[in-house]
């Protein structure tokens, strides 16, 4: 088997890992897609941080961008002043390509974490690109932090168990089986995590991104992360400007730091953190989240995680760390046990030495398949892995799709084959791709989480 095909099968295994939350049949059928037409939205300016639609970037260096974008709002919904500095763990990293842990190191760490199995599967897949994953557009640059701004307790006190309450922290409330989740990642106050979209999926969640002026160019430039935060009204007002104290828990900051590292590793540079409030500032009915976010707590969580991963700040400032560290051929990609039988021969470097045109096509194919995956509503909780074999022709049409290893569920087997039909035609291969690169073995894992 050609090395490129081995690498691509790993990408497919990660992209189609399909983490699914257990929800009621009614919730599965309901979905989250808006049921009404939304008229085009227009902006009057490029925002308080001066976005440049030509470069698809805000003004200034990455650190300067973060100092503008990492500011929230006060109780009167006025944007706070631009930051004069950032905590050192952020300032020395943002925008840099140095100091990133290798994918192998991060994968080994994730393998020891219970909630991060799905994120570990996706590690070898790049993040999304602007222009709805146009292959000639830049990768995602901004790591956007949101909060859920609810439930709203009005003038009532917050419950004493607000940080542990199973009901309030139930991530199933944010699960969208139809693929219309509000964000890429949701993090509860207990630190549990739900993947709404993989970071390779181009998604928009702010008004600024959706503005008609951009024509969809910003879709894929921002990665969206929601933190559960109840709200209440401040005395004498009916609003949602009151937050718990602390506004976010240590577990949330720790988990947010982890997904920030994961996203940055996949982007191959430290992303620019940004607040929803700053991105949508000056837009009518814009958002104020994340309200009362403590940047110092986030920076401490990041620094602690990087020490655990063997990448403390001292190594970055001394120049002792090469961000392009490659895992050796003795460091295979870690994966879920149920996929190992199909993929044990694969050995994957961090940056495979493939012709760029081939690698870009493979990314587009992975993204296309991941976009159409779903869990069948009538599967009744079935779980398993379906191994498919299929080929494509030079026009991207799927040929000879068949199940070579059943999941044990006829419903899941049928759904896996249906994925190939729904996603067709797939991105056609470039002329440089040899015929041997047009046949694939695809493990699709259906898991209830």
C-alpha cells in the first residue's frame, strides 16, 4: 500500500469517528436547523479591530490582534478598553510556529484522557480553511471563545451546585443530530466536552462572519468554542448581565486550554484567541460573551498543560524548541482500539511528504465525507465499526462501494454505504494522482457517548 493511502486512511478514520451523544428519539428528529428564512445581514464597518477582507486578517501582529480581540463588555454592554498586555503564556506563543507539541506527544496524552477520544482521532486532520474550505484559502486563524448565556435565573440566586449540577451541565442540550450545532466545541462547568463540529468543518457563529459583504469568505476562518455559563439579572434591571462567581470554572479553563492546543497543533501555529463580544462589537444586538472571562486563569491553564506536555514557556523563550518536531517512524498514530485491526500497518509523520496538490485533494475529500456523516435515528443505540471499500473515478464518482467488515448492525452498515451516496460526487482527483491512490478502505465508527 502506498504511503499516501496509508496516511489518507488515517485521516478518514479520524474524520469519521462520529462521536454521538445519547438523546431521545424526539430530539434526534427535531434537529437544530433554522426553520425560517433569515434576510441578508450587512455591517457598517470592519469592526473595532479593523478586519481586512483582502488579507482575511485583523490589523497588527497576532499578539496585537489578540489584545484587541480578547476584551469583553461591562454590565452596560460597553466594550472594555483594548488590553495593554497579555499574560506571558499567551504573549510568547500567539502567532508563533514554535513550541507546539508534536502530534504524537499530544495523541499519547489524549489517549489517557476519558472525554478526548474523539479529539485524538481527529489530530492528523487539518483545521478548516476560509471561503468554506477552499483549498487556496488560509487555514483558520482565530480561536473564538463564547458562552451559552443561559439559563437565565433572573433575580433569583444561582443554585449552590451550579458547577456540578447534572441538569445544568447536560451537554445533550447542545447536541444537534442534523449537523447544525452552534459551535465546534461545547464545554460544561464540570469540564466535560461535546464536539458539535470537528475543527476541519467550516462553520460560522458570529454576525460578523455571516455579513453579506463577505460572501461567505470568512466561513472557516474562525473556530468556535462555547462555555456553559448561566446568567441572571443585575439588581434593578431585567437583563442577563450577571454571572456566577467565578464566571467560569477551573475545569472549563483547563479543558479550553486543551482544545486550544489541539486546534493550534492542527493549524501548525498558535491561533489568535478572540472573544465573540469583540468580533461583533458595533453590530446591533451583538453579543457580550464570554462575560467576565479571566484571561489570567486561561493562561495559567495553558502554561500548566504545556509543562505536562513537556513544552514549558522557558523552552520557547530560549529558542530550544523546534515547533516542527516530527514524530519518528517508531511513533505510529494513536487511535481507538476498535480501529487498530484495520490500520495497524500505518505509520504517519506529522507533516507527510506528499505533493501539495495530492494532500490538498485528500483534505477536500475528507472534509466532504465528514460533512455528510450522521447517526441513523432508527439505529436504536447500536454501536460498531463498518469497514467499507470503495474507489472513485476521475470525475469523483464512487465506484464499487461495499462493506468488507460488518458492524453487526444492518442499520449501521446501510448508513455507512448511504454516506458514500450522500457525499457523491466526491472531489475529483488531480491529474497527478496515480490510479493506485483512487481506492480506499474506510473504517466508520458509530459510538454513543
